[in-house]
């Protein structure tokens, strides 16, 4: 979730109208997910990025000079197995960025997701410390929009990387994209074989069971688009519409065949849920019909392919009559 008060309006995905000089030293222009255009005298080379955006840039061969993350980088699923040597870590707690340290890196571009619901970029949204929000004052800010598909998020960063000089024809880049396309085909086949299967995306805590609202979760919209019936909760939180907040007494309000459990704190959150006496009132939970769900962090073709392959296996095993039993 995110904000730079430099840029306002919410449009399509990043790169909807982007262009860059053929000469890497010449003028650079890019239209990002907010719909605003950033123009610089030369192609930016000293980039600070939010961790999710950094993962995307790295997948296309663009290395930022600094990264700010929402969790310790070794726990960030999007940064696992990535070579971060030589990249300054500017924060490892959501809402806290070492802007003073960031300034010493002399950035010429900040890259972060644009969150339309919050009218903000990652690192500048509501709840972020005022001092940390000054990250947006160090350089122009741009990024892909969290819209109706993770594919468009990735494509937005693909466009941005291209404008920064990335070689998208490189064999590794093309191979990762092909694996993703194959994974989508497998997911569609599995979901198509079980048209009555329902799924519910949840994030359990000790206090509440949060039920994800697909409208504001691009990967869930993708899953629905590719044939999986992800349940739409009917009473999202008015202040923070990403979720419907259920008390544990009402945990059984929805009865899916498959539970998709937020993987950002998995399996600890599942262990918390299992301690709740009402968790097993959800038929899928009682039957152990659960699988991790990549909540809000997917930004690369490789990560998406891996997650889709895992979800496809879970769909193959799931009983489409469980939730109605």
C-alpha cells in the first residue's frame, strides 16, 4: 500500500503510455500506474525501490542502489534467493524508512507500487511515519499500479525496466515468462475441471479472521479470471476495504471448499487459527483443505509461476462438495 503526493489520479497499469530515449544518456520519460508522467534529463540509474518493486526490477536485470522493505529482507517472499549484495537496505519495518540514509545514495528515481484505494505509493500511504514519507521528496517517484491483475503489475515493471535499458530478449527473462504462461494454462485446466469448487482467501490473527476482498487483491481477480470461484465477502471494512473483518465467533460465515491462507506470515498465522475453537467450524479447515495464498507481494513472472503451480496442485486435491456438505 502506498503514496507520493507528487502524483495524483488513478488510471491503468504502469507504462500505459511510456517512452524513453534510445540514447541512455538522453531525455527520459515514463507514464506510470498513477497516470502521471515523469520526465528527466537523462535515464535514471540510481534507483531506490520498495522491496516488491525491487524484486520486479531485479528480475529484468535492473539493480537498485537501495531498498526499503516492510519486513526483514530475509523474510520477504519476493526477495528470497535474490542477490542483494551492494544494495543498501533502508528499512525492514512497514512504515519506517531511513530517509537520511536514503539521501546519501543520491537517487534519481524512487520506484514503488501505486495503490489507487489509498491514492498513494508504497512507503507514503496512511500510517507511514511522517519522516519516512519524505522518501518521495528525494527524487521523482513512479511505479506500477495495483489494479485488477498481477499480470498488469508485472507488465508495468517490464515496461519500466525496458525504458531503463533492460534487455527483455535475454534468455532467462524469456524463459521465466514462458514458465508463467505454462503455469496459467495448468491453473485454468485444473479450475476448469472443477467448476463448482469455491475458495476463500483469509488472513487469520489472534483477534480476527480477515477475509480478503478480491476487488482489491489483483492475484485473486486473476484466479477468478482463470476459473477459480473465489468468494466475494459481502461486508468489507469501510475504512480499509481490502478485508471483511470477522470475529472468531463468526468464523463460519462462509463455507468454501478450499481455504487460501495469506502466506506473508505463514505458517504462524495458520497455527494461530488452529488454536481458535471456531476454526474447525469452517468445513474446509476441519478437513485440512488449506493452501498458502501469495497475498499482495507477487511482482515477477517466476514467483507467479511457482505460486500458480502450487495452487494448481491444491485445486487438484480439493473436494468441490466440501463447502456445501
